C-alpha cells in the first residue's frame, strides 16, 4: 500500500516563532489542515486528466466487459438485467468461422509484414548505415508513408489496384505482361496479399528508422577490428552486427506484430472486408458486428477476445526479449 | 595483398548498386503521391486515357470544385479546428497532470499515474463500441435536460430561436465537443508519460527559487516548468498533431453531420457518393496530404524522433 502513504511534505516553521509554538495537539491539527489543503491543490492539477481519463477510458473499459455478456442492439434503453445472456456471445464466437478467418487474415498480414517489410527495412538500414551521401535524404523519403493517414494511403492504392483504370494493370499491359492483368482487389486470391503489401509499404519506414538508429550505435571499431582479423563482410554481418542488433530486432518485431494485427482502416478503405469475407480482419469484424448487425454485446465480446490475444502476444514477446537480453 | 585498382572498382560498383537500390525504394515511396497530384490536375475524360505524369492542360479548377462543391473546404477547416483544439487541450491537461505526478504529490498520485501507464500497455481494440454508446447516452441526457429547460428559455427567446439553439446543440456543438474530448483522451496517456519522465529529470532548483520568491504552484507551472519542458512539449505537439489529423474511426462514429466532419471522414463520404469522380477525389487527397507533408518536411528531424519515441513507449 505504498501509494497510499503521503509524500514527504515539510511544513516550514519560522525559527523565530519557536518560543510561541502552541500546544502540540493544536499544532498537529493545523499541520493536518495545511497538508490536506496542499494535497487538494496538488490533486486539482491532475484532476482534469483523471476526469477525462475516467469518463473516456475507464468507463468504456469496464463497459466492454458488461456489454460482452449482454445481447443488446444499441437502440433500446439499456438495462443489464433485461439483456444479460451469460457467456452465449463468447460461445458463439468460438464457433464463428468468419471471426477466426479474420484472425487468420490478420496473422497473414502480420507474417508478411514481419518478413517482407522488416527484411526490406533491414536491407535499407544496412545500405544507409554505410558511409553514403544523402543518408538524411533517404531517411526523410522512407518515412513519408508512415506519416500519411491510412485513409489517404488506402484510397490511393485502391485506385492503383483498380481493375479497369488502375495504374498497376496499365503498367503490366505496357510491359507486355497483359496476361497478369486482373481485378486485384476483387479477386479473392489476390486481395489479401495486395492489402498486406500496401500495409508493408506504409510500415517499413518505421522499421527502417529504428533499425538504422540501432545500427548506428554499434561502435565502428568493432567492424575495423573484424576487418583487420580478415573477416569477410558476411562474417562481419553474421558475427558482429546480428548479435548486437537482437534487442532492436525484438523491439521492431513487437511493434510490427501489435501494429499489423490491429490493421483496419487500410482494409476498411480499400476493400471493406470483401470480396466476400476474404480480407476481413478482427477490427473490421468488431465494427461490422456493431454497425451493420447492431450486435453491440457481440462486438464487445469480440473485442475482449482479440484484446486477450494481443496481450498474450506482447507478453510473450516481452518475455522473449528479456531472455535474449540475459544471453 | 589485394590489387588496389580492382578493389576500388569493386567498391564503386557496390556503392552504385546500393544507390540504385535505395533510389528505387525511394521512388516507390514518392511515386503514388506524385501520381495522385498529377491525376488531380486531369479531367474526368483524360484521367483514364492519359497516363502521363505531367498533364497537358492542368485543371487547377478541380481544386476549386473540390473545395466548394465537394465540401473539402469545410472538411479542411474542421480538420484544422479539431487538430488545434485537441492538441492545445492535450498540452494543457497533460502538462498539469504530469507536473502534479512528478512534483506535487497527493495520496494516490502514484496509483493514478500507473493507471495512465497501464492504459498504454493494455490493448483494447473494441473500445470504440462503448465509447459510441457513451457519447450517444450523454447526448440523450443533454437533450432531455434542454427540453426540460424549454419553458425557462422561452422567457428570453422566441420559440424559433429556441428550436434553432436545440438543433445547433444536437448537431453541431455536442458532436464537436464530444469528439474533441475523445481525441484528448486518446493522446493523454502517452503525453503524460513523456512529460512526467521529462519533469523527473529536470532539476528542481529553479522551481524552489520561484517558490521561495512566493510564486504559487500554478505560477511555477506556467512560468518555470512549462518553458523548461519545451523539447518534450514539441514532441507531444508533433505526435498528437499527426494523430488527430489522421484519425478516422472516432470521427466516423461520432460525427454524422457533414458540416462537422474532418478531412479523413470527408474523403470517405466523398468517395462513397462520387465513386468515379477520381480527379476531384485526388484533389481532395492532395489537400489532405499537403499540410502534413509541408509540416513533415520542415520538422522532419523532430517528427521522426517524436513518432518513433511515441511508438517505442506505446
């Protein structure tokens, strides 16, 4: 109960007044009042933040759990007793094929992001780590996609992929690859991969910046020493760079996993989850349960399950990173 | 020993390949934006046939049409308004709270700070559902309250202006205020965390001096703590500005009137209504991107630092 103890707060007493100190009981009471006043003043600084946080974070947080055991359409006046249905929502989710498929889609996007996007980010970071001119120029350029909003990126790429007028098909046609032309985003076979590529395009700048920052902390002397010992560049990479970069790799993969699993607006703008349910991800499912089918309780239950999955993922990642640091 | 000349050639070739690789990737980063901009200057008929980057006759009037008839003027101003108000709110509220958590202890202050920390750690993907419910419920309560105060208001105002007031509150004032508060909450935890760690590292001698000189706590916050924490505040401002400008989902759930929507939401509305008006859509996209891009290019050093700091902490 450490947090309940008040901080060390000294009430200053004028030394000249010490001979006029009243009885200790009175003094103690006065000190108490002064301290309470001071605490109240201190609290008033934090009060606006705590109020906003309670109303817009804690209340919704608790409300999710309450709604998740209810069957409520969002329109009727809500009363817990009337709509309480126990764990039926969760049981239904367990049997909900579309939901688990959406989870797989998110995992698929995450896997592509982890491999393709991070491999690209690492390659770029290694290239920029060499003593090249215009390093900052490339840094600035590569970080443009992460700065853009997902709506903007989604709408631009939706048009690039467009089956009739899209730039991609136009380019394929001009390069004599017209047999590859098709409707990228409405073909169930390609839609998800196309979305995943856009997601990687938008995200690789993050990994690049973090990896480059990590690479630049490696002391140059290590490279020189290895070179003097006659190591090839691959050996240097394998035995100097990689071991020193492992914490950074772990950090980047945590960020990639948590970010990619929750990808949503990009998909919402590009495909809306279609064709069929071929690009649905968990968050679009939650939104669909809420808006399209007016099942607020079900949406909350989905949110809880997905949140637990994310929590487990980030927890395992943290454990792994701790173990790696010990080695 | 290596032959010096072949070594040099080898090294040059290697450098050349690296440059080509970097440039190709850089091109893929910029090209969609360039193409978006060039498409926004084409006409409805040339946009599908003429694939050149530089349009023959740039149609600058597309921007005018998008700004007025497409409604992007309103969306743009709304975005500016929301971003300014929310970022200002976050800076004030979070610096108060962070200062209090760092310097002005009160019972439970550590618990409160840990709550904000936990909020960053625990992912809650479906939180927009209860948030939507909450915003709707508060609106209902507010409207009931307004209706109950109807007779009182009628003493001062005519029936027509009372109705106008109600409509204005329900459609304009309330959604905007609700959206602003929701967005302040979104940025709060991270901002408090960044500022608190900054205040913790800051030496407290200046504040002590101010206190001895008889400065109030609020005065110390305003005159000493805030000016000294400028670097941290810059990070917060940048991070939250990008966040608010690019936010979509809450805007979709809370703002239903066109006149209250920010750009991201407006783009989706426009795309839904005029599916095939690509030049105008691209003009709208350009308008959304340009301010962010300008700010980014001017402040790129700080933005990269701020955004990565935000992501690593969160």
